C-alpha cells in the first residue's frame, strides 16, 4: 500500500470517529473541537484531525469562528424546521429515483438494515448504534438514487437532523415508529412505483418533525 493510500485511509478513519462522537452526543453542541486534544485522544497526528474538522464544517456539523477555532454546531428549532422541510422534498426525490433503479440485491441489503434495527428493539437504547443504522439506511437510499447533487445535499441535512436531537433514539417508541416508516419505504421501493416511494419517504420526514415537536 502506498503512503498516499495509507494517509487517505487514516484520514477517513479519523473523520468517521470524530463524526461519530458528534452524532452520538459524545461531543456536544458548542463544544470546542481542539485539534491537539482530539489528536492525542485518537493517538494520531494533527494533520488528519485538522482535515476531519474541516470536513465536519463542510457537512454543517461544525462551525468555525475567527480566532476561536472550530466547535460542534448547534441546530436550533428554526433551523431544524428548515432542514426537514428541504429534506422531505429531497428524500422523496431520491426514493422516487431509486424505485426504478434498485436491484434484488439492493433490496436485500435494505432488508438487512431493517432486520438489524428490529433486532435491537429489545436491547437497551444505544443512540450511537441506532443513529448509525438510521444513517446507513438513508445513505444507501440516497446513493441508490443515482443523483449526486441530491445525495451530497442530503448527507449534510441528515447529519444536521441527527445533531439536533440525538436523544430521540433513547425512546423505544421512536425507534419502533422509525422502523415502521422505514419498512413502508422499502415496501414502496419493492413495488417499483416512484410516486409511492416518494410519498413514503416524505411521510417519514414529516413523522420525524412530529416526533421532534413532541420531544
């Protein structure tokens, strides 16, 4: 393996670890993202950490202020309503496109994610695990749309939605409802009907907005 390949893999690993800390709430909104402290914590040099923090800023999970460094972004009530309003449209667009593109193997993979979510319903809440499974489901779906612009924008919006209230995954009821809505999306995808897939995906995001309002 070349030095460039090793460096790229390390950078991806560092970004994935820090992003996971942010989405799980281990690094809380407003908390400074100190490059030296994170590098020491992860046992790596500062360079991949610095790159990871810049990527988090691009994704909307961190912000940077002059002379203050970077910190975990905070998503307020007004912002999350805007995020979800746009996400509902783009999720619907991605699902409608995916409905005409998914193979049997793709549908099996989506079914595997649903099976993992269902298997954990009886377990104790684990926001990091459940958020990761949710993101895995939506990442697969948006990538299956074949629309790079939609996929890139959804990646930022979905991450910000998780950042807003990661504690939603502590509720057994919310986990059951999310799984039920995911199943409806997959059933619509299996039918091959774009409009049914669009409606199911949009309903899922509107349901999330309702759950956030109750939290």
